C-alpha cells in the first residue's frame, strides 16, 4: 500500500520525520504544486533528491527555472540527475500498452534501487490517474510516497529554511 503523505501543520517536526523515513525514498510529486519560482529548489532542499525521473508526456521545466538550460544548471549545482522517462520510450500518451507500462515501471524501480547513497528519488507527474497507476505498480517493489499538494507546500516551506 503506497503512503499518501499528508503532513500535520507543525512543518518542522513532521517534515523532518517524513523525510527521515527509513532509507532511500521514492517521492511522487505533481509539478502543479510548485507555484513559485523557488518552490522546486526549496522542495529539493527538504527531500534531497539525487535523481529526478520525469513521468510526464510533455516535460517542461519552467516550474524549476524560466529557461530549460537554467533548470539543468540548477540540477548540476545540486548533484541531481534528470531523466525524461516517457521521452526515452517515445511515448506521446499516458495510455501505454501494458508491456510498455511494465517496462517503464521496472526502469523507474531499477534506477531508484541502483543508487548507492541515502538521497531520495523524485518522480514528477502532471496526470493524477497516471500517478495512481504508477504508485500502485511501484509499491510492489520499492518504498513509494505519493505527496499531496499540502505536503509539497509544507516541504517547500521547510526547505526554504534549510541549506542543501
């Protein structure tokens, strides 16, 4: 069963406990929750990802920085590897054949599990139905935390007070 993280109001205590949850985590987050320019950076300060797996058909990065080049520079500064997972499959729709969906989920689980340190993996989505399908499949092989919008906002607030 996936963890639907809905953090209590006390951001500092609850966020620290949520982020410290047993080892390397795979967080699923909707890009729609990053409303302001530094939200993504502050979220990363709170969750410390070293890998971002983009599970969107049209992966724009303007929620990270205004220009794609600037977004990749930010990833480089913070040691974050970015992978466009659906782009690697040449997928133009979320309605993937079952074998392609399985291939994608196996790749996500494998990339997440192959990392050696304790930093987290962040999977980005913009389609909640697809995110639920991904979560249901991934939870069978790796610890998954599907973050709701309130949890993302709380992690952004926590990260705004932290240094990465």
